[in-house]
């Protein structure tokens, strides 16, 4: 996994994962909500995302540490909060420097049960089935499993959108088509410290850690006609380290079919699992 302060979790907090591209720059799409100031559009987007009960996000994250080593994470997540919490999180590719995560990673969260599929993690824990079942109500889950859970929990559309409202310089750039959806493009920067303060108290420390030592983050956000973000880009640099993420959101409030893995492919968490397993990268 990506290490050195620019972890997969950092990418997750800043954004999500992606495989699709933006199409149709220079579209003839008409401006959206032109009567509102850019800051008001962001505020409305933040309010609207709090009402979203399901969505799909695709993204790619690139990172470089102060020593010049670079890494990339790519994948997607399906999320629903109703009628019960369910998340399907897939990492297609992950690597940092010469370290790679063979076979990627997969996690499915259903209610209070997390299913994790990572070959390297299975070897560390001594698992005998492709998937590991982790009841979150049980104490003492190994550190590496908790790390994957933290990554899943940080794919929060509402939190990411809320952070950009801390911007004091956001402006409208123009209109573009993002994956066939007419949008209005806004750009600006936000101070990390101020943005983090907008989050619930129990999320603030994690957000600070995920954004490493970045002080200011440049963002570009494409808002559709419903006032919801279709695309988000985040870029930050501090002391030689760099982070950039591109996220594509779609399927707002659409029904999702998130299933637990087949029972015969799932094993219990080994009772002798170490409390803090080494990184599978």
C-alpha cells in the first residue's frame, strides 16, 4: 500500500478512486445556477450531499513523498447508507516505489460485518479462505484490518464536499461535460486546518492525518444541474511531498446490489492474528 504519510487512507480522505476519464471539454453546456455566487453553490452542494443515501465513486490517486518516490492507487467504491449501511470497496492497483500490492484488494462492509480479501494480508494472518470475516462488534481486530476499515469509512462524499466550502477564493471557471453530464466547473483553494474544523469532531483527527502535512489544497469541482458534484480534483504539495486525486461521482440515490461474498469463500478471522500486522505492500 502507499506509505510515508501519503497512504491509501490519505487518498481516500482526499478523494476516492477512478478508471474513467473526463470527456467533452469545451462543451456547449449552459451555466448552472448562474444567479448564485460560487461559494453559495459549494454550500448548497455540501447540503445536498448530506441527503445522498447511495452513490458510486471511481478515482485515481497519485502521490510523491519528500524523497521523490511516487505511488498510485486506482479503484472504485459503491456506498449506501439506507436501508442498512453497505459498502463495496475495490482497489484495482496500488503501489509505491518498487512495492506493489499483487492482486489488488477488496472489502465489503455490511452493517457491522466487514469482509476483506487481500492475498498478502491473508498470508500474514494465516487465513485459509480468500475472504476474511471480521465482526466489528468484536474487540481486538488486527491493526491491518482496522486500517482497511478506516479507508472504507473515509469515502464520505458529504465530508469531502464540506471541506471545499472552507475556500475563500472559489470562482466559476466555465461549463463542461463530465462523462456525458453537463456541469459547471469551479476552482479554488482551501486551508486544511479550516476545512477540517468543518467536519464532525470524531472525524477531524483522522482527516488531519490523511492530509499529511499539507496546509493548502487546490481543488476543482464540477457541479451538475442537481447541485451535486460529478467530479472533484484535489492537489496539494508541502516540503517536497505531493498528492493529487481525481474522483468521479455518479448514481446518486440509485439502488445498489452490494452482496457479501459466497459463504464457502469466507473464513473467520484467525484467533491468533497479530494485533498489528505488517503492511501487505
